[in-house]
């Protein structure tokens, strides 16, 4: 009776452990397969049934290699035989990644780990199989994405980096960042900013350092262009963008940035700017050519007056009956007319001179007044009346005066040409400055000419489009480029009562020196 009482708890315990073991197998998310020394399946859990599409009873007694395609099937048998004969583990207790095979013949990537069941002779083995298809697909997608990013960075000639401020994680440099900054892969570790600091051009260093300090002190982003001395001894232009991530306490956690080599773009922009300046210079000379008759008249008037007063002085001196007051008055007139002629010539030389673009603070009304001086004679020569309506606020703009005068003068010349067939009493041009609703300075040139053909309005600003016989078609195109470069816009509209109005805007400068 005592023996029975001892054996009953052991049997109960064995049944309980078996039930618990079965519960563990059923709850496992990985496939679990138990097989003997010949590779014959003794157990397949529920996860294995779902993973491979077999019912457990269908595979009991079959070789475990039915779950593997070739060449893994043959390799698995060799590994098992090698372990039993020699004891050297090639898969037992090591694990590997391979292809597994479902009942329907489809294959999937799996991780296989095989262990020996201790205390069994002949040996028995348990295999754990995990479907890693999703992980492999994600890894493959990540590899493709990284490869595409690398290609994109090579094409765009930029690289990216990550700087960590907490822990001991090294900065990340993308492969192309090494090439952008001329650093060799595998060189001793150095932080991105430490590497950059001595490379920054002296003239840009203070600006770069200020942007860096603002970023480190909590600024969320940095966007700056500067020059660097590349290790190959060339001077490069880079566009540097960085964003900061802060932790819960507001301290800088990491900075992610890109450095874009824009040297080629900057050179192309410089060449385009030089070409634009040359075209603008051509436009000014062309405009002066069209106004030649009026200009000649403007210069001829003071020269004629000088000659007249000089002859009068000669006659007075020759006759002997003169007073010092008469001679002095004649000389004053000669001086005034000489200054007038000199001012006309100075303005013309300034206007047609090929020189570097120079932006300065200037009153918008002054620009119109100077143009009026240049264009008034040509307008009178063509029977056109010009009037000026200036803004009472006397707004200021940051602009290249000659270029803006070129735009206005070109619009005035177009207006004069548009009124050639209009009765002379109707020939009128109005120049106006005005502060618009957005706070910009609006310039207007309005005429009473033939107006704009609705079918060609969309094309008037296109290069080489012209409605004038012998016109170049560059005037309005150049004008639009100049205004855009100054941060404004140029457009046109019909003039109520006949004619056309051309408008352009420039940002107004406040008393603090900044655009409104």
C-alpha cells in the first residue's frame, strides 16, 4: 500500500508536466518539431501546423527534411549524421537561417535552431523554426532604400550625418558625406563639426559659428550657405541644413543634418548672372539708341546756349561798351548751361556703363524723377506729355538704381511707341509710385496708346516676342528678370479709357533697414 501511495503522486506529476509541456507547445508562436536520431518527426506543435500547412498526424514518422527544400534538405541530413557519428555540431546547438518549405510547395525564409534533448539514447532533437519573411522583406526594403539614398546623394552631391549628444554613440557619416568633405573612410573618429571647423572660409567662419552656437543652445534648425577649403585645395560652396531633437528636459538629444556641395550650382548662377548683366547692358544701349534723337536734342540745347552767350560776350568786349554785370551774367548762363550738359552726359554714361550690380538704399520717388529727366526730351520730341504722381510717404527701396531706371525707361519707351498713331492731345504717360496693401512699393507706367491685344498678353514677357517692327523682344523679358532678382513682380493690365498700364513692385525698406 505504501508503494502505491508513492507511485501515484509521481504519475500525477508526470501527467501534470506533460499537460504543462503541451500547453507551452500550443502557446508557442514558433514552430516546434521533435524528431529522433534518424530525423523522423515525433511531434509538431500547433504553430508548426499553421506555418507548414500540415496536420501533426500527417507528419508523424516522416523525415523532418520534408519541411526543407533542396539543397537544405540534403544538408540537414548530413549535419545530423555528422553530429551522431563524430559529435561535431554543424547545426545542432548553433542555428542558422535558411529556406523552409510548406505543404503547398511555397518557400519562405526561416530561422532554424536545433538542440539535443538531454538524457536520451539514441539521441532525440527538438527544432525551433521562426518565419522571418516579414523581417527579411523589411531588411531587403531597407537595403534597397539605403542603396537608392546613396545613389540619390551621389547624384545630388550631398551627404547626411547624425550627431548624438547623450551616451557614447559616434556620429554617423553617410558614405557620400566622406566624399563631399574629402575625408577617407576608416580614418580615426572625429565629430562632423570638429572636422568642419578648420575648413570653413575665414570670411564665413563667424557666421557659421554663430549658426552652430544657436543650434547647440536649442534652436530647432540651421540653414546656411558658406565656403570651405576642401582637402584637394579647391574652394567649395556648401549648403548646410541641420535639425535638432530635444529630450523631455529641453536638452539637445541629437542633430541630423545634410551638407550639399553646391559649387557647380553657384558657378552656374554666377555665369548666368554675368550673362544677365551683359544682356541688361545691351538692353540699356538699345534703349539709348531708340532715344538718340531726343538725347541729341537735350545735349544740343545747352551747347547752343553756351555758344550764344559766348558770342554775346565777344560782341560786348569788341564794341567796348559793356559793363561787368553784363559779362558776369553771361558767364553765369554759360556755366549753368555747361553744368546742364554735363549732367545729361553724366546720367547717360552712368546708364549705359557696363558695371557691377550695386544695390543701395534709394527713394522710390527719386527713381521716377531721374527717369523723367532722361525721358522728358524724347517724350517732347514725340509729342508726349509726361506727368509724375509720387507717393506721399517717400518710401525707400534697396535696389540697383540703374537697373530699375532701365526697367522704367523701357516701359516709357514702349508707351511712346504705342502712341505714335494716337492724336497728339491724347498722348500722355503717367508715372506713379504707391504703397500697396502688402506694404510693397508699387510702380506704374500708364499710357493712352493702342493698348494690349488680349491674345498676346500672356506672351509679352517672353524672350524675343515683340509687336514692334525691328524690335528685339528682349526689353520686357530683361525687365521681368531684373524685377524678380529684386524680389518683386512685373505685370500689365488694360488702362481704363484706352491704353495699357504696366506695374512692378519692390519691397519697401523700413526705417530699421529691413523689408516690410
